[in-house]
């Protein structure tokens, strides 16, 4: 049975990904800061599916937290077959007013930890000639986002990194999938102080369950990039042919409160 390590499994898309993997009979390593939520998830999933869930409470904004997680799984002899880099957060506000510590933590979680986890778990996958990596990017990977400037700049990194790495490792039988959701119902908007943003006012927002199922299926099929939702797919396509200045202006209108 395959074991998946999921970062950010205490809430939203990550929590739903954990439920989906458990429902297939897979074991889990779940990582996030909120230990109580992870323990609750462990108890629910172990009871419901008879699988094993290993909880690691860790703040991924702390440099080298990924190494500590890796050492813990290595010391306990846990093989990671699927690595799901999902943890991430945003921050609403004009760059001139936002807090550097929050932004530097964001870069650490959204970019550095994701890259370091991949660096650490990839060699084992290469040795076994199998493995799957799912990196949660965003439709922000295609469009700059004024008033969520740093967050939106972290996601093109995730997309570019995933696409290039998939090209490097696919011949080993390993796939790297970038999942690009649009605005989704989860803890994200409140954590980003963006709950009043026009982006999250749509009553037809995708649910975390829908996005997680879509991403999990794409990872299992070994797809390189997947965009959730027809409108989001269309937007990612049309921005290629729209003047960049106009794209950024429209993006500001969509995100700004
Ligand atoms: N919701 C959206 O509209 C949307 C759209 C596109 C992409 N995404 C991406 O989807 C991913 C999941 O977000 P979500 O929407 O499910 O939001 P969420 O409900 O707020 O979940 C975020 C998860 O990341 C974890 N996390 C945040 N900071 C962390 C830290 N310092 N250390 C460890 N874990 C941390 C949180 O756990 P703890 O708080 O317990 O640490 C939580 O489990 C993110 O990468 C986000 O950028 C979201």
C-alpha cells in the first residue's frame, strides 16, 4: 500500500487530499502546525479506513523544517511513495504596507519548503524507479496579482519548478504534477486576510473536496499541469494573447476589495 506525505493536511485542500488517499486504503504522513487538527484527522481516518496515519506537527516557515520531517520518516522507516506539497498561504495588502516577516515566512513555506521536501524525497523515488509528486500551485501562476503581490509571485515558481522537474525525472517512472486551482472555499481567504476580496465573494466557489479530487486524479494519471475549472482554464489560455499591462489591471480589479 502506497504512503503519501501531505503538507498542510490540517485544513482545506490538503485535508481533503488526505481523506481521498485514506479512502483508497493508503497510509499517510500528515504535516502542518495545528497538532490537534492532525490528531483528530488521524483518529477519524484510522477508525474509518483501518489505515495508519503518522502525525508530524511542524512549522514549515522555520528553515530546514523539511529536513526534520525527512529525518523523522527515515528514522521510523517510513517510505514515501507520493509527496504532496500542498501547504501554503497568501497575504492580502499593498506591498508597501505588508509585513516582511509574514512575507518571508510565505516564501519559505510556498517555495523553499516545497523545494526542499522534493530534494529530500526524490532520491528514494529514483532508487525505487517509482513515485509521484503533486505540487499545489494556483491560477496565480499565470497572472501577477496586485494586492497579493508576493503570494501570486510564489506560484509561477511552483509551476515552473514542477514542469521542469517532471521533464527531468519522468524517464525514471516518476511524475511531477502541478495543480492550479482558482479561488477555492477553504481556510485560505481568512488566513490571507482576503475574505472580503472580490475573488472570494463568488457564491459558486469551488470546494476543497472538488479541487482535491481533481488534483489527486491528475497525480495518479501522472499529468504535468492541471487547471481546475473551465473558466480558469480559459483565463490561463487567454492571458497568453492579452497585453500584459491589461492582464495586471484586470487582475487588480478581481483581487482588490
Ligand atoms: N483556497 C484558494 O483559493 C487557493 C487557490 C489556489 C491555490 N491554493 C493553494 O492551495 C494550497 C492549500 O491551501 P488551502 O486553500 O487548502 O488553504 P487552508 O485551508 O488555509 O490550508 C492551508 C494549509 O497549509 C498549512 N500551513 C500554512 N502555513 C504553514 C506553516 N507555516 N507550516 C506548516 N503548515 C502550514 C495549514 O496548516 P496549519 O495552519 O495547521 O499550519 C493548512 O493545513 C496552498 O498552497 C494555496 O496556496 C489555494
